[in-house]
């Protein structure tokens, strides 16, 4: 029986019409390779079933840097879901996880979850498990609530997703929530909306570090129309009733929604139809069944970017709490929905 030989960089290069060196540079995301060429190389590599060998990649990075570095091929994902159902029902976490797993595979790594909430697990035991498995790079997935963790991050390369890990401060990757509001407001004004309100779930507002509210105020300042009455924070109890009172008082012609509440259904119960009576934009696509216009927060890209940064740290031999923690923002984009009017065409 003939042996099936592994796909090499040379094979990928021939199929993509580039040199082996170009393939190597593309996988290292070298800026000398144009984005379109890099994407073509990745597409061909996936079609041929090419996978980089993580240990060899790390070794080559060590040779290029000319300094000692451990060679690893496994990454740890620290998760803090309250239970498995919470993870499975949360679209944000699901997509971040899928994005991180896919990028880890592309780079030749495996990504294994270590659930801090599993029975009998403690942060001390978790550290011992990671060290026994010889894992030196960890992704910290969002925590249930913003908090500090007494965890020996000084022993690892670490990247956090989101703002919920308040301390220690490690490098992190986050959706550009501030930009999300600016994108949504610009779209609404292009459609003739003028009296726009912001409806926030209080817990979600904390999780995005008040960026939605800050952007809403900043936009109002530019227009010379800052009005605190335009912002409604919804409590955990009596949210629909609070929404009804606010609508009668403020009378918005459109609302930005930051939270999981079924706003469109509540408005319908209050006798308001979107977009005939009021426009609705979700700042995250948490309720896709509502078919609202929304901001795609690029959750998969957030997970992928976190893996990129983590692998980069490992290749450079960087461990511990960084002296100057960096924040990487992934910008979302507008997604049309039937909850808003169409843009007004110029005369």
C-alpha cells in the first residue's frame, strides 16, 4: 500500500502559485505578504489539509530570536461558566470559543478547556494540573462577573478576553464597544432618526466597562444635545414596566439596546411596532430571532485574535504580568434588520 505523505509548505506554495518562503511568511502574518495573497494561501492550505507543526514553528521562532524558549504545542483555556448550560446558552461565549479553537488549529496548537467551576476544582489545583501538563500559555475566558483573581499568572503567558478579569492586568482582547455605538448612531441618523435613546441592562453595562454609555454621551456632546434622560438602565426586576414609563416620558423615535431583554416583544406589548413607530438597534446580536438591526461584535474574531497574541507571547518567551498591559480592540460592523427604516437617499 502506498504511503500518504504529509502536505508540506512546498505543496501549498505550488498550489497557491507562490514560493515556500511566501507561505512561511504568510503563516507568520508578515506584513510583506499582501492580505489577499495571505488569504489565498490559507484557503489552499485548508483545502489540502496542511497543518503547521507547533513545536517546529516555536523552534524556528527560537532560532530567529536566538534566545532560549520552551517549545509547546498545547494551550489552556481557563473558563468560569457558572455551569455547562450557561455556556451552551450564551452565544457570545460560544462564538469566542469556536474562534479561539479554530485559530489554534490553524497555528498548529491544540486548545484544551480547564473549567474552574468543575467539581473539586480550585485555582491552586488548576495551576498544578496545567503545570503537570506542561502548559505555559493560557486564555482567560470571560468571568461571570467582573472581579480580581488570585491566580499565579506570573508562571504563564496569558491573554484575557473581555474586561471581566479586573486584576491582575494582563494583555486582553475586547470588542470595540465604544465604536459599536458610534456606528449604530451614525446609521440611525442617516435614516432620519433624531430623538434616539439608549436602553442598557445594568449588568451588561458593567461588563463592557460603560463604553456604550460613554460613546452615547460623547456623540451627544458633538451634537450639542447631551440629555441624561435619553439613557435608561434596566434593573433585574420590573424592567418592562420601567421601559414603558421611560418611553412615555422621553418619546424616542429609535432606541439602542444593550442587553438580553426581549425589547421588540415588550414594545409590541406596549402597542409600538418597529420600524413603523420606533426603530430598534441591538448593540450585540443576542436575540437573533428578533431580526433587529444590530452590531456584529465579531466574537469569533475576538477569540482568534486572543490566540494570535498568546502564541506570539509563547514564541517570544514572554511570561508573567506585563509591565504595560495592552488592549486589542476588534471593531464590529453594522448588520441590517427590519427594525429600522432604510437610509434616506440624497436628493
